[in-house]
C-alpha cells in the first residue's frame, strides 16, 4: 500500500513536484502543507510539530479537542480544532458526540468541493490533468483493505479524486452532449444525496413524487399534448428511456407479450434512421426483438431521415409478413445534430398505424426556445418522447425523461403488484405510488435538480441558455466555413449546436483528394485530441461516420462558454495540428 | 403562482403556524424570520427594514454588497453580506463576478443540509412530517413558470423540500431495506455530484473508471471467484442488475438472440422461488421471455427455495421441450430475509447446465461478516451475482453491482460499437472504456461512495455494521417471540435482519382462530402504520404474503439504531395498536 504520504504530499502542488521519496524535515513538509486548503495545512503542521509524538498507529485514544465557543446550532465553525488524523468514520454521526466532528468533516469536504467549483470556471486551469490508466494505477494505491483509514486520508482521497477528474464545468470542455456545471442544479443534487431516498412510493418520497408529477406534466405541455395529459417517468438515461418506448409500443400492440413473450407475437420491426442513437439497437437486443429487426432508414446529406425511404421500408417489411410496430425519429442526432422531419414521419406512422417515438434526448431542449422549437414541429403527434434535461438544458447527470401520450400504459406494461411495496390498504391516495410503472424497483431521485433549476431560471432562463448555445455554434460555423484549413462535413448552418468539420493541416492542403489523403486526414483529429488532453487545454470529440473519416464534432451545451472560448478552440486546433 | 411569502413564512416554524394570509408589520415578520437558519433571517430582516423600498421587481440593479475582508481563497465566508432577494441563478458562476455570490449561496445550501443531517439523527425530531398528497399540493405552489425566482426563494424551496422529506437516516426509520445516512458516503455523493460526469469512457471519468475496476474486483474476490476474476458493472438498482443477469445467461446459451431475437430460440424458462423479488418477472416481461416462463419454486416455511421442487420443475420444463436457461436463487429474500440453499441449487444447475444467478441484493452484505457469510455458502459457484451495497452496507442510494464470473460476456452481449464514443484510435488503453458493456449509454457514477466508505470503514467496519444489525434483529426476536400480543410469522431466529410478526391487539387475543379474526387482524398493521406516520415517530413496513394476512416486516440496516430504538418500536406499536 502507498503510504498516506505519497498521495498526500503531492496534492495542491499543481506541478506535482511533491517528493514522496524523501520527506525531509517537518519544517519543509509544513511549507508544502500550507499549500493545502480547507484548513488541512494548519492541522497537519500542528500534527507535525506538536502531535507527532502521538502517531495514529499508537491506538484509539484521541487527543482532547479544543472546545468550540461559537453559538451556532448546528455549529459548523471551521475553527473547531478537529484532528482528522485521529478520527475515523466511526467518530462521525450517529456516534455519540459525533455532531462536532461530523460538521467539521462535512464542512471540510465542502471546502474542497467549493474550491473545485471555483477552479472549474477558471480558464487558467486545465480541463483535465490527464494520466494514462497505468500511471494512475501505479501512482496511487486505490485498493480496498480490511482496516479503516483515518479521516485525514479520506479528505485526501477527495482531493486526489478531484485532481484527476475532468472539469466538466470548464468553459472549454466541449467533449460530450452534457457539459457545464449549474450551481442551482448542483445544490439540488447535494440536497438529493442528503435526502437519500427512493422514488417508488409517496410514503418515502412525498415531495419528490409530487415534483416528478408536476415536472413531467409541464414537459408534456411543452411537447404539446393537450393539458399536459399523459404519463412518464425519469429513467436512468436516454438509452433506457428509448428502451421503455420500445417496450410500451410493443405492449400496446400485443399486450400478451408480457406473459407469453416474443414467441407469442409475430416478428416485430422497428425503424429508425442510420444516424440515430445506438440505444435503439441495444434496446432491441435486450427486449428479445433482435438487432436485425431494427431497420435503419437512409438520411439526407444533413443527417435527416428520408421519409420516402421510411415508407418504402415499412411496405417491404409488411410484404414479408412482419409487423412494423415502432418508428423512432430523432430530434437532434448525436453527431450531426439533425432533426428528422417529424411531421412527415407522423403522417406515415398514422397511415400505417405505427407507434411514433421521438428520441429528443439531445434536441428536446430546443422546445424551451421560441426561436428554435419549430425544428421539432410534429413532436406533439408522437406517442412517446425521450427528452434528457441533462443534455441541452444543463441539468446535472443524470436526468432523462420518457414521456408517454397515453396514460396508464406504462403501469399496465410493467406492473407486478409487489405487495410489500404497493400495499392496497394504505391511508393515502395510491395513485402517487408510481413505482410499479417502472422497470426498476428502487429508482434514484433525478427530478429535484431539474425542478429547482426550472424555478431558478424559469422557462425563459432555459430559453436564453439554448439560444446562446445555438448562437455560439453559428458563430463557430461562420468562422470556419470559409477559413483556410477547414472543411465542413456537411453544408449549411447547424440546426443544433453540432458543428462537424475537418481540420486540414498545411501539409495536406495541396494533396489531391485521394485515398492517401483520406488516410492521413483520418489520423489528424485523434492526434490533435490526444494533444489537447495532454495539454489539458480543451476537449472536443471526434469520430468517423459512414464513409467520412475522423472529423471533429463540436457541440455546445456549456453555459460557461463564450465567443472567446470558441476562438480559443480554433487557435488550439491550429496550434496542435499545424505540424501534422 | 403562490407569493414567495406563502411558502416562506411557514418554514422553520415547526408547528406550521406561520400565517401567510396577513403578513402584518415588518417587525412581526422579522421575529418569525429569526427562526430561520443559514443567515437567512438576518438577511430578510435587513431587507424588511432597510431595503424594502427596492423590491426585486424594480429591476436588475443590485444593492451594493459589503466587501469581504477574509483572506481565504476561495472565500466561503458566511459573513459576506449577500442579499439573495436581489440575486438570481444568472448571478452565480459562470457569471462575471459570480464567485462570491456562488460561494455564499452554496455555503447557505450546505448550512441547510448540515442542519438536516444533525436533525436526522435526533430522536426528538419526527421521522416524517406526514401530509397527504392533496394537502401538500394545496399548501404550496410547486408549479413551473416562465419567470425565474430569486435565490432567496430557491433556498426556501430547499428548506420546504427537506421539511417534508422522510429522514431516512433517523434511528427509528426501519421502513425499507435501505436505511441510514452514512457521513462518508454522503460526502462522497456530494463529490460525485460536483464532478458531474459519466461512466462510459476513461476519457471523461478516469478515476471513477479505475475505482469501479478495483471495487468490482474486490467484490468478486469476496464472492470467492479465483483472483477476483470476472466482470461486472454498477447498474441503476437491483432490478436492472437481475435483468442483466437474465440477458447475459440467455446470450451465453443462444448468442444469436442478439441479432435474431427470441423468435430464433426455443422457449426459455427461468426458475426462482415464490419468495423471490418481483424484478425477475419484470425482467422476463421486458426481455421478451414472458412472465409465464418464470417458474416459481416452492419454499419451505422459512422462505427458502426447496431444491427438490426446483429439480422437479426443471425436468417438467424439459419434458415439455422447453429450455431451462436460468435459476435465480435468492440470498436474503425481501420479506422473510431467507437464504436459498445455494450449494444444493448449484449442484442442480451444474447437473442440468443452467446459468446460476444469485440475487444477493439484500443478503450480499453478509459476505462482509466472518460470522454470517456461511449463509451464502455456494455463492462462489454462481455464474452471476446481484449485490446492492446501498442496502445492508448502508451506501447512499443508489449503488447496485452485478458481478459476472465469465469475463467478456457482458461486452459481447451488449456492445454496439458506437464510433462517436468508443473510438478505436484513442491514445490510451481502450480496455478502460467500459461503456459498451452496459445497456445504458450514459451511466451515473455510483462507485465513489462505496469506494470511499470502504476506505473509511475497512472491510472490518462493514463487518461490524452487519454484525450489529443482525444482533439487533435477534434482540427484537428474543423480546417478542414470547411476549403477550405477538405472533411470529415463522419460527426460529432470523437469518437476516428481517423479523416478521403480527401484533395482536387485546381485543383479538381471545378470539378463535377463524376468518373473522383473520379479517380483523389484517387491518391492524395498516392502521398502526398510518398512525406511526401521522405521529411521525417511527416507520416499519407491513404486507400480506401468500395466505398470511398483513404482518409487520421489521428490517434493520440502519447504523443509527440501538437497542433502545428497538424497545421504542415495540412500545410504539403497542401504544398505537392497543385500542384496535
């Protein structure tokens, strides 16, 4: 096991120069320790100078603690002299006399978190302090042991973990569809952790169950279902939300599938575009439908599903005697940010009586914007919608909603009447015990952060965020569309915040458009990305798609990003890629 | 919309006597306001007396704030004079000059949370301040609006939400298998929220991915798989973990099911006991296997699966030409806490070449105890195990692991090779990009709280917790087994912490054991439970099971519970039930 010191001494020293091999004198160490925050430095120095004669190994006897003289209740006075080296988890609440060390400990954790939050938004800090897996595994001992560690070590683990974490709130973090760190959302997530409960019954989550009811209804209103009627659930991510939609569509058409399984129903076929999310295939594999029964419909050059191809493939399936049961249109594809033509898809679904699902995991946020919601016109005709507030709306991970137009279907599809949870003789209105419509039993509370953010920002606040991100994407597009060294993956203004492009290093600019150039171009984005991570200056995603070799996919959902950050990204790509 | 006042003025006033109809003078209100914590009272009074002339509606101009003179960086000085009534989410980071209000706001949220934590462990506070759904809906306006609310209102919502929350860490909360509030786990969950990332790639969650690797390996070692080899994942709850097991077992036997669906395979049959968790049936319904294909094996009077009945039903299924593909034995049933005879089940699974799954969601924690782990003897022969540290090990919700003995199977079963996430030309070891073995795409970070708790408690700390809870259950059993007015649902010492019993009110004690008595007895537990919730003194679950009418199911996983709390529970049941 690494000595506590080896992890400890290099904290806070940004250049990692802490020397774990040769600790030197207490004085020298104490100077290093003073770089630490959260009061640990002082405590450590006190230990080194004064208490060093009483090492933690010498037994459980704790040194007397200075009395706190503040009159706050609860006292979270940071001046309380708590020596974490002598404290263990067993000294915290619910231990007798555990209140004071608990409050001090949690406050010190909080100080570490607050410092991380502030640094996250500081452009002079790295987005990531990247280390290869084997480096991290060798540098620290992460193993789990029989014996407890003291709270000083626990606080250090918190520091280490954050030292190597990616700063997902950093203004120059563009790597995923979910970026940014919302302060109200964060506060709400802390509260959720503190409440530490489960969504299955009103009995144990009264407020959260009501807030889920209110929030899902509001989301359905925004989708455009009359009076916000219908059903829904917060599920653990968009992939599961899409799987729910598939399950419910199947159950609506063949309710006997619940008892009899797929053997009792004809071969079912789902349709989605070739640019759609891979979770549709994952869901089909899981549900016993099989990936071969997911037909990928062709897209136009902008990544939108071609309705005539959809209709052709539906007819083809029917001719073979198969049963089309679901069309999943995408509102905001993962790579291109494309919006399938929902009205045309709705017409086809209506004509052939097929369940229309809209995977708006990424694009749903645009419904909050009066300027951009037209891109989802027709979503009101869907039977179900996946909408992830943890993406474009900046809600902390995770927060994904599945909305269903027909009420009661989810319950009928999933309920198993577990009598130990959903007792029928409870003293309150049982319609608030929503757990039996879920595939999960225990379900994490994902609603509170969205609800609290919504109260804090208002619908107009989400709108402003969405509009700003789309404006930034257009700004990026306008800069690079005619700039030397860039090629757009598709023409035209982005519909979402996805901007897809190749950076062409000078050495490739004069080459003919042949296989060799493609091969060399395919290596450019990975190398630039690797360099970005090693410098830690910014992060953006890349991937190949179809016959297109590796290109950058820039997405902007980060509320911290500004025009200057977009400028920085371009300069950084050029700085890191010009020699390739 | 409710005026901010209507929610505001009744906070902190425990009796709810705040009068929202007639606000009266500033002086009177200020007295009420002084009951609030987190410094809100003072801020409010300042507003009422000094700043009342500048209502929030008058525009965005903020009053000048007093400069902070502390030299901490970041400054989280609670003395900073921040007037939340004039601040909105848009004033927080990443806003320009957002650092000071952000730190003050997050610190005040933290003060609210710390106060809640301290109260959670205080036996003189209620476990729940219960209100019926319609009451809560009428008393507050929870609706979502176009316009933002100020941060003062946001802090109030935090207070209100916690006021009506159930204190799941309260020493007298016994309602679910997951109880208690671990301080290190809580700190870790706050950190997880702050890191706000996703588990799919090493790229964006380097430390968490490594910790998941280390922790799952340790759990497999404890299960008894050689060298801790195998595979696994943290999934969103035990139901999903069980569903994974079913999927993987099916894939192992018929890999073509992934592409071809259930139509391409024979009828598959799963076996589990009649006392098993309902998620097995939920999973079978979802996976297209169908609930009819889940055969419920008979249990003995203690709730343990009878191996001879299992073998009989396997043979029966085979005779019909069906294919037995999975036996799910339960280690710790939900109601009785029974452990199926895993060695006998393993022998049968081996004989008939059937995948053996052990649902140890509830009982897995006993593997940490040298004294009790024998109850899971044979678990090392399983092909897969569900183990929820958020239950018996007291990890905050949620934290559920599925462990699989054969490496690579999960990946083959679930992978879809999404090129935008799992690029094959990344610069680090791709084996750490574990996202493609999940059914989810984005996956919440559930490992850190378990890992940090494990470091803080050591395996021996979990052992002590488990042993203590089992000792408390035995204490309860010993008290009530011969006490007047109690009948045990099954004989013998509990194997887990589940103690199942009827309380017989005096009026029923002399009745003959006939239908009328059963009918009256069935109403006793629901009434006592309803009264418990209305008084808010304690909470324990009840349910019917098979031909047994409503009985109490006491479970103890709460680290705060003591012998006195067990005594209290008995006294409270008698106090609330003696007139029935």
